[in-house]
C-alpha cells in the first residue's frame, strides 16, 4: 500500500471512506506507528472542534422561537403547548435512552414554552455527552447544600443520594428559568440523566418552587440505592469531593 | 407549530453556532440568526420536505452573510477592537480552566483560518454535515470542498500541536 495522503486520512476520520478502504487503512496503521499517529492527530482535530463548540442555549433563541411559532398560524394555543409539553416529558422519560439531539431539542422546546432555559452565566450548557459544561450549574452541584436554597442565579439543589453504581447524584433546578433535572457525579464531572420543565399551572404562573418535576422524580426512583442523604451526609459527601 | 416550524426552532442553537463562525462578533451573529429565521419563514415553500432542513437553512445563512459582507464593504465598516475582543473572549459557559483554555485555543485556531477553509471545517467537523452536503451549502464542487477541508485541517493540527492541545 502506498503512503496514504492527508486527504485519505481525513476522509477516514470523517467517515467518508468506503468500509473496505477504511479497513485497509486501519490494518496498515497497526503495523505503522507513524501512520497511526497521523490518524490519531486527524481524529483529535475533529474531536477538539466538536468539544470547543458545544450546543449552548441562548436566551435570545426563545424570542426567535416565539417568532417562528407565531409565523402564519398565530400564537401557539394552550392545547398545543400542552401537547408539546407531553412530548418533552415523553422524550425525557428516564426509561427512554434518547439520543442527544432529541434530548437537546426537547429541552430547547421547553425553553420556548416556559421562558429562557438559561443565560450564559447561570444556565444550562451541556456537552454532547450530557456532561455539565456551564460553570454556574457545575459550581452549584459541586458546592451548594440543599439548605442554602437558590443562589443569585436562581439555581438550587434538592435531593442528594447515591445510585446503584455508588455515584453521588443530585437533583437541581432553576426557578428563574423553569427547569429541573438530575445529575450524577463521576470523574470530576456531572452528567445530566434527566431534565424537565418545572410544572406550570393553567394560567402559566409557576407553582411553588420546591416542586421537583415528576419526570425527574421518576428518574430518582429508578436510580436510587437506599435513601436520600440527610443534611449531615450531604455536607460530608460534598467535603469529600463526591467520591 | 407544524413540522417545519418545530424543525426550525430545534435548529436555533446550531444556527447561532454556525453564525458565530461566519460572524464572530456576538451582535453580528445575532443579526445573522434573526435574518436567517426571517428568510427561512419567508421562503419555506422552497424547502422540500424529506430533505435536510439544517443544510437548507445553513445555505440561506451563508448567502445572507455574503450579501451583508458586500454591504459592509460598501460602507467601509471594519471590525472594531472591542468587537474582536468580545468575539475572542473565553466562553463563560465552559467550566474548568484547562477545558476553557483548550476550547479557546481551538476556537482561536479555527478563527485564524481563511474564510473558505473555516466555513468548510465548521460545517463538517462541528455541524456534522457530509462532504457532499457541505459542498452544497457552500455552493462549491466537492473537489473544492475537499481541498479546503484538507488545508484547513492541516493548519488546525499544526496550530493545536504547537499550542500543546493534545487529545
């Protein structure tokens, strides 16, 4: 096999080579460390780009979403809102392993209905693997105790418990932006495993802020081993870095 | 909302992300997203159901950016240092010093590429379009897209290696 050029390696890393050609290249790399290193660098550039540009929720998108919803058909009707909310609940139900795109889209449609999901400082920014990328939420999950209530961004934590794999998990919510979720800790990062809009009453006035969305509670039920941590256990786990 | 509207709403975060590649200053990117949404709503009869809405909308956005770029040139508008600073500032949404530094280095490396390479790289590596779809969005033959992509990719790899951003 002649020395593959950069275009071939690029096509390989972007999934644009035929399966046969990709297999030949991978076989050649097993016997050629220089080729393997070039292929690794090519893959890394793809991964680094994707990670440097995570999908982020911008509050201004909620206004644009309303503009889109209003186009042609008038403002969205209450029953349409209800059916979209049902769709969000379905997509976010803990039993369904939803692909990231659907997860992000569902969370985003929630933003359309219930006000901005997030702002850039205190909001919800997740990487494609659902780990928390937003400094605000990360800090709250790392440090905040349930007894301290909401921080200045409106973010608070609720229940803290260990799941069946021994990971610490915490429910969280943004009263200001109207969403709540569940995140579990591993290797220094929090992975969001459930996310839902806070319940709203018929007149769209938010109910008591302490209510954890039903979909999030269902996710807690599914994950929890034993009982939730009391205030002392919560503080102890925090001080130990959630290990 | 119908399927088209829902699809467009779901695309908004990606439209904003691509807009920032085309127009790094935040206010310019916001203008571009707004104009693209308006254009998409006005010309939705041109969208064929069953085809990719993201490619179609990115194409609209690229055309608007080109038109706006020509207008800006006519008015002699230049990027001010403030705007440039804002565009290059670290994204506060990214947690962790190391990650923030790496993310900034990668975003800088992308911004340093010539326009045509940057657009090709963003569509394929960030937005996940195939080579054929990216070529269609940019309105270039697939061979041209591929060579832009190779050159952009080579520069990125060299820049990131020089800055010690490793996988």
